[in-house]
């Protein structure tokens, strides 16, 4: 019996590893959920659970072998419309990140204010002012890097747009 226990423990992890994927089998108006692949007459969708979120992927569709990032890194060309869309989405993302940085700055400032208050120090306390200056410098550097990226992306967008117009 003692020799059987390690064998069972070795077999258990591979069996449990597929437990986070469920297949949704669809035929006409009938839907069946299964832990194994669907029969051929059913449409199959893969339901994956990651970090508490459910992702449904149509696993019948052939997977696109061309990853857009890989194409860009390989130097393959993409259309100017696609390039403008990618640039605009990155500019939007960086603006959102700048907004998030400001939220973090306000939260950090309140945290420093509470710390100062419970120490009983005035607002002119040199240690408090030094902490606030360091915090502001850190967030200004992050925001400055994003702003520099945004300006270079806007310049690139203008270059692509003028080249496309000609």
C-alpha cells in the first residue's frame, strides 16, 4: 500500500492540470459542456478559466499563424491605416497611464499626509517635505517618459499620415 501512494500522487497532477478547461459543444439549439473534446458533429468552443475570469475561444476556427507583433519585429510591412490605428491606440494607452499615475500620486500624497499627521509633525516638517519631493520626482519621471513617448508617437503618426496622403 505504501508503494501505491507515490504512484497515485505522480498520476494525480497530470489529471488535474486539464481541469481548468471545459468545452462547450453546440449543435443546433442544444448546448452541452464537457471536459473532453466535442464530437465532430458539434461546434466546439473552449472555455478557459484564468485568474477567476472565463475566456471563451472558438476552437473550431483555424488559428492565425501570423502574430502581428512577430510580423512587425520581422520587418514585414503593414498598411498605413493599420499603423495609424496602432499608433493611436498606443497614444490612448499612454494617456490612460498618465491619468492612472495622477491617481496614484494623489493616493500616495494622502498616505504621506496621514503618516505626517500621526507623527504629529506640521506641514512644514523637513522630513515630510523631502518625502513629498521624492514622491513627486518619481511620478514626474514616469509621466515625463510617457509624454516623451506620446510626442514621438504623434510625430510618427504625422509622418505616416503625410506619406499616406501623397
